[in-house]
């Protein structure tokens, strides 16, 4: 049996990105923040969109016969 307090759960609230002094700041839950160059932020955004599309596809097919 898994203990829900020790098993990481997916975040349901989106992070918030802002630009300040030529860098991008991505703020998440519980005070988590990441500062990135514009190029790193673009790459991260593209990677997140791709992964989100894949994950959404996986949940749509969950339980379907393979």
C-alpha cells in the first residue's frame, strides 16, 4: 500500500512565467522558482507542450484495449 504523503502527486495548478531584466522566471507551487535565459525558456516551453500532449494522449487511451 502506498502512502500518499511520500508518493509525489502531479501538480494541478499551472506555473506562472514572467520576464524581468532579460530573464524568464517560472514560479511554481510552494515557492519554487526557476530563472532561465530566453532560449532556455523557449526550449522548456516546447518540451512541456510536447510532453503534455503525450500525457494527455496516454490518459485518453487509458483502459482501452491494446
